[in-house]
C-alpha cells in the first residue's frame, strides 16, 4: 500500500464512520476500486479507528468528563446496556459476519441503510433528552448497532434511526451515537492488539508511514464529520444520506449482476 492509498482510506474511514452511510461498506468499495482483496488490509483498517476514536474524545470531551466524574451514573449504565447486543451478536454470528465482508451482500445492505434512514422521515420529531433516556431506548439503540456489524449497514445510521423512532431529540441521539462508538472502537482495537502479540497480524514495520498517514487523515476527517453531524445534520441531511446509500446499493447490485466493472 502506498502513502496516498493509505491517505484515501483514512479519509474514507473518518468521513463515513460518523455520517449514516457506513464506513466499512465504503472501505470495501475503496478496496475494490484500488484492486485489493477484502482481506488484504483488515488490521490496517482496524487501526484507522485510532484516528476516529481520537476524534470522538476531542468532540465529546465534556460528555466523557461528566461520565468519568460519575462513573457509576445513569449514562454509564445506558452505554453498557447499549453495548451488550452487539457483543452477543458478534459472538453468535461470527462466521456469518466474516463471510459478509466478501462484498456479495453489499448492495442489499446499503439499500437497507437507505430505507431505514428514509423511514425516519415519516416519524414526528421527538423531544426526549439524553437525561430522560431509558434503558429500553438504550437497548433498542444497541440492537441497531448489532445489526450494523454487517459491512454496509451504517452503525451511526441504525442507532440514530432507532433513537429517533424512540422520540429522542436529534442532537441528543447523535451525542449518544458518538458515545456508543467508544466501547465499540476500543473493543476492536484491543482485539487487534491481541492478534499482534500472537503474531497473527498482517502489519509490518514497512507499513509505519501509511498507518500514520491513515490514522491522521481519519482523525481530522472524523472530527469534521462529527462537527457537521452535530450542527448541520437536519432531517433534510438524513434524507440526502438515505437516498445516496440506497442509490449506491442499487448501482452495486447492477454491477454485480450485469456490468461486472468493480464487484
């Protein structure tokens, strides 16, 4: 992998990690465009989460500080409840998840994400704040996150849609989406570190520069993406994201079944 390819992957990761369009799905597409196999850079893609995690800590620093000051408070337990479904889903359906990253179901997953985002537009906006969030809200958001383990199903999109269906305020729902990303990303990083110590990683010292560039690009673009979501992701923005990923899914299916240009 060259430095410019790593830079592109980092930008794709950062921009699409938080926007409701699926980062893993776009990374699979980026691999296909560059002629790589889906298993070539699994560990590299996981390390890109260092950048997006840094962006989360910067943007959500006040919320994180409040959690640390009251570590056994309500918000901590809501995050625990929201994380459990994804952990269980990963353990139970590990083989299915691994097979899904081959790209065969990518189009359907993008269409699912788009349909879910567009369905949100038919729900009247709620006014439930993060302070009034219930354990059931967190659990339903966690179920949304578990579905998003599939590559082209957006994690931020499914969780955001689930919370909006539960009548949460848009800004507060987005904040909880960002906070939920912390245990998810940390879990992935710890697993990768474990693989490195076991000698199972595909990374080498020659990848040091591409990794550094990719992580920095993911951090900067992730920060900008989060700021955009918090300040400007209105219902119109959600609709645009929904239409985009739905059309992208249709194009992928056409390519897989007719044109065979990429997939």
